[in-house]
C-alpha cells in the first residue's frame, strides 16, 4: 500500500481548481479540493442535494451563505457544516497560495439528526479573521 499526502498537489501553482475524490461510499464522498485564487462565478450559487462538511487545511477562503445570510472566512483548521440546499458560494480563495480543502459530502435522510439542522455548527468552529 502506498501512502498519499493531502498537500502533494500544492507543490506547484495551478491555473484551475483541482478536485480529487479520495473515497466514496453508498451515500458519502470525500474530496480534496485545491484552489489557487479561484472563486465561484458571478451570480452562481451552490444548491446541493447532499450535506457538506468542509474544512480548510491550508490557505484561506471567504464564503457567502444564504438564508440566513452570512459571510465566513475559513483558515487552516476551520470547518463548516452546510446542510442540504443551504445556498452558498466561494467569494475568494487566497491568490498565489494553495488553499487545500477537505470536503465530505453526505446524503442525509430525514431522521431528525442534528446534522440536518443548519445550526449544527459548534461554537468556535468558525474563524472570524
């Protein structure tokens, strides 16, 4: 077995965002995303059927979320839970530096679990730099 490294892709600058599926299950997908100053296109909003747990491992990024409206800055170690259909966009990622994300996408069934709630983010899990 060969070990892989989450930061390998950040050794050379890229002109396009890179997304790599690291693992996949029946209702779960784990992705590593590397951004080099990319942002969501103007007017574009993600509106996903699945929930997304996302962490920034390296670099920084600014996100805009709707309903309720929030502006969030994530840095190394910061993570965020985005409930299914929570509209969001990436406003910016740090230019000239690799922003390395780890994202876990999950299909959430209506069972009343805490992860289904948009407010499932623990106090202190978001940086407000």
